[in-house]
């Protein structure tokens, strides 16, 4: 029997009419319950039976309880009237279900059970299907966790003939998100003052409710002073006013601040600690790049490593201070936005660079102590806060060093010449070799006159052989200028003296190029037979006075420095 709306419903439930027809919906009373069936009195001559499986709520299955049923067969098997509770519920609920579907409304339903592909929910007593893909915005793998829960859904598909109803929780959530986002955009803006109720506290934040909209207050926005936990300032259930400092439309969250409504402690600190003020504080913590200094309880300033001393050689704060000690400093900056006080310790002492050009002019001879090395030179302290740099190329005129440790050591005392003043980078460039004249022009002149020499081997490499031209002066014989063939380490020996021709003298590269092959060619020429008879072979060259000053500097640096100190 087809029904149009609720028209004629009185006829269905008129107890005076006892002529039962198929399609009728009748209110009956439960008489008896068996393992599979429920026997119901519907006022007819015969009792009606309905499958027990159609009763979802155990509270309904009680003797004497009323229930609406649909007449499927007037004369069924064994003479009983066949009834259906499901069909009665579907017909009675259909108009309401269709109206909700047409109006795209959200309703709350209870999840009954898990089935293949999703869940079954109760919509006004009628089973509806909730597909797994429509349970949440993200993929749900465990359907069982939803059974028994009440959830909001939208009806997205209906078919009366098939008694098919499909619902979606995902659609309901998406609509709610869109409404919330629209509301946030309409009702709130940054800078607004709002009232909120404290809902939850964590170590790092406070979560609040702003009239149905989520809000979050980071622990840094609760107070101008440092606090360990939000409970020091707020309590769950408390209602307070906050200032909106950010709006997150993606996560539908308001970022709030209580601190923004409080008098700024940093305005007070600016008055108490003006720029340039000398202060005294306790070292609370030593970091790799500076120290934290407590000026008063919960008020901490920061001294960067570069602001601790005029010395550039300080590599770690622990070289100067220890935790717990008191230090003097100058207020360099107060950043209210970041809540930071920058201090400087070195500013409490006179700047040694204020008169550096007068005290250390270019060309002046100075004394210093080696304090440290890098890959290309040594740092030399001339006096407190004044540091110089000696490059390896400025150690010797004649000898090449690969690293400064080959010629110098930490703590060594030196006499040097100032060759440049770099005020911007606060460093003096120094030279050891400029204390004496450059000997290379004279070396070049002497070697050109001699032509060939005898020299002992001091080093054998894959590229060639290094020889000692004279004490402190090296020469190089490239491998392709050696006469002997084979493994150089096997056919030449350290200390062995070989005859060589001077090929080239390069003062800028501190290099003398020699050749064993060219020497032998020279000896083979008949034109020099007379020369050969006169001088059978070359001798060790003696450069004497030319290298004396250089050698003394090179091999007696420490001894010389100590004598001059």
C-alpha cells in the first residue's frame, strides 16, 4: 500500500477498524518473545509475528510494550499475521528523511554496527549506510571504533523503492568547517579583545573556547615574566579577556595573547636600564657563543662572545668567566619585540684601538707573543686587546712554509714589523721577514754568475727532488730534469750530493729551479773543455753575508726574541 505524506494516518491507527489489510500500519502490544520471533497483539482474531532481528533496541523487547508494525501478510504460515517493524519504521520516517535530504540539513545518528565497506547507522529508526570513505576527512581504517557513537551526518542519497539511505559524516564536517571559517572571517580581526573560557592546559600552551571557536595562547603570551607552566597564571574553567594576535583560517584557530593586555615590563626596563648604562649581574649560564647574565630575578641579559673582550683570540666564554661569578657590562640594546637585553663587557674597558695608528704605525717594529694559528698564519698579541696577524708568506724571504707551526709555536716571543693597519677588522698585519732586506736579487745575481752548483738532497717527492742550495735556501729539480731513470726513492738518496745547473731563479715564488740533465749536457760540450780542465766539477756555493741575517731569523727566532725581550 502506497502512502502520500501522512494523509490518512488516522485511518491506519483507528482502533475501531479491525478489518486488517496488507499494507496497514498498526500499533500493537508485545505478547511473547521467543528465540527468533516476537508475538504481537494487533486487535485481530489472530496474533501477529515479527522477526526478533528487527528489534534493535533491547528496551523495546518487553512483554506489554507498544510497537508499530507493518502488515505484510494477513494469513501467513500457521495462521499467524506476518508483521514487519522495519517497514513500519521506514514508512513512518520517510517524509521526515526526505525533508531533511531536500533541505540539506545535518542530523545526529547513532552507529549500530560495522558492515563490509562501512557502518550502519540509525536514522529515525531506519537503517542507513555510512560508507567508509565518508566517515572522516582522512582515511579511516578501524571502523569498529565508531560503533555505539552518536555522530553528525548529512543524507546524501535516498531511494524509497529500494529502501536505500546513504549518509556522510564527512559532508557534515566539511559544512561545519566552511561555516566556522566564514564566521571567523566575519566576526574576528587581529587586535580585537575577546572573552574566552580556559578549556585545557599543557606545558607550552593554553587552549580556550571563544564562543564556539578554538583559541590558543602560547606560554610566552601569558606574561611578560618568565613562567614555568601556564597554571601559574590561569586555571581551567576561568573566563578571561585576550587580544587576538593571529588568525589561522586553515586550522580554524585564533591565536591570543594575555601579555598584550598587560602593562609592558619592557617599557619599565627601558627606563631602568637606558642604553649605555653600566650594570652588574651574575653569570647564569655559559653558552658556546656567549653568556646569560641575571640582572635581577627573571631579568636576564645576553653578552655575545664578540662583546666579551677586545681580544680577538678568545674562542670560548669559559676562557674569561665562570658560572656564578659577577661581571660588569654596558647596556647595548633592549629589543621589546623579542624581549632581549644585549650587553657588552668589553665596553667597560677603554678601547685599545682608539689610538692604534699612533701607537702602532705602519713600518714600526713591535714585540708580541704567538697566541694561536689558523691554516695560513699566526695570531700575535701585541698588548691587551691589540692583535696582529703574521701570514706564513711573511715569515721568511727564502723558505716556504705549508703551515705556521713549521716555524712558530704558541707562546713564542717575536719582534716584527707592522706592514698594514686594518681598523675595520681591528687587526694589524705583521711581518718577520721585513725586518731585513730582501736577499733574492743578490741570490739571483750570485747564482747567475756561478751557473752550476753541487747540492745535497734533502727531500724526494714524486714531482722531483729538493736540494739545499745553502743553509736555509732550497732548490728544486723537477723529475723530468733528473738524469737517472726509475723510482726516485730507489735511485737517489737523502744526503747524496748531485751536480746541477741553475735554470731559473724566481724571487716571488721563493724558488730556484735546477737541472741535472742540463748540467750533464753542459759538461759534454767541447766548447767548455778548457773550463773543465780548469774546474773539474762545481763546488758547494757559499752565499755568506747575503743569507746570514735570514738564517739567524729563521733558526734562532725564539733565542733572538728572548734576548731582545
